[in-house]
C-alpha cells in the first residue's frame, strides 16, 4: 500500500530504501522484476544500484533502479511510435535546443534581442514541467490578452513541430511524452503497471508536476507506492519542484501510512538544533522534531 517516509537530514534514507527492497524480495517473496526505485541523479541511482546488489543475493539485477529520465527513455524507445515518432529518436542537448530556437526566431523575423533563445527555452521548459503543451499555452496567453506570451506560444508550437520533424525530443519531452503515451495508450500503461507493482521514489520533495503525474499513473493499479523525502530539504523550485506534492500525499492516498525518521546520524546536536530553529518558520511543512545521535 501507499507509504510516506519523512526522512530528516542524515537519517539514512537510502539505507531504508535499499533495505526495503531486500525485505520485499527476501521476506515477502516479491519478484525482483516487479520492483522499481526511481531517484533524481545518475550518481544517486548508481549508489543505490550498488547497495541493492550488495544486499540482495538473488535477482538484484532484475530490480529496475533508474532516474526519471532514463526510465522514460527506455519506455519511449519501445513505444514512442504510438505518438508518431521513430524509436531511434535523438535527444537534444542544450546546444541543439538553442541552435534550433535561434533558427525559429530568425525564420519568424523577430528581434533575437527581444526574444532570447535561452529565455524562450526556459519558459517552454517550465511549461513542459507543468505538462502544458503549445495549444494550452496559447489559449491561456490569449485569455490573458498577453501579446508577448502569445508570440512565445507560437514559437513553442513551431519548436515542437521542428523537433518532431527531426525525430528529436528535448530533455523535458522525455517525461511529457511518456505521460502523453500512458494517457493515450491504456494497454502500454497497463503493461508497465503490471511490470512495476512496487514503486519507490527517492527525494520525493523535488518532484515536479510531470514526474508526479508519471508516478501516479504507474502506481494507480496496485497503489504500492513508497515515497521517501524531506519537505524541509526541497531546493529545486527553480526547476519546477513542488514540495507541496509531498505535503498532499496523504490526501491523494487516504489510506497511506506515514513514518518519520527523526534521528540524524550525520551532524552534531548544535547543528541539528540550530537548523530546526530556522526551518520551523517555514509555513507549509510537516512538523517534526529531529534529534542528533
């Protein structure tokens, strides 16, 4: 069932996740093939992979440990033809994106000083993190009567058109297109829901709308979703992270259990107490009293 683990700083959350995986396999007889752990960085995924391999005797390699983006790439490489792309699509890096956007601005006879490629790509990236496509972006800009945003919406639409023509995706598309695929093709979603019956998400406080939607879709059938994080440690608001998604977990899953890891094994008492006195002023947070060991 759904489980929320509030893991204070230095409380050993990676250890909790890896031991939970081992417990599911060794004690509960869960097939390793049905377990997935998602984290944010390649470094964290590598670390978790190592620990799982060290803990689990049989079938460790079948546990899927990955970042959000590498998970999406693997799914799209297999099923993206359903969205009209080829499975050999290219993933554009920042330089590719900027080159393409400069061409689009030039073709639209716009002043590149007024419409800087970096700014435009930042706005598009934020929209994609919120799962807002070009059509919705344009509608909202028109409703506001904002001429500049309307123009950006047109550039966004052209940017997506050119990406598709080049059989390419940018980094944010990986998540957005996977959500689109799941929502358009029920049988693809069901295949992955049956594959990933036990889902664990690390650093849950840093998920954005697209990541949240992806995990919600995958976990909808069996509801074996275990999320680990600390709302007090969310630092990626600028990348679309929404710590309030973590705060709403119990609303989304009314039968969720909540466990607090409140012992810090990393810092001295003075540091833990000083940090606690500061963070208590945050208005939206889970109440917790972290102790130093």
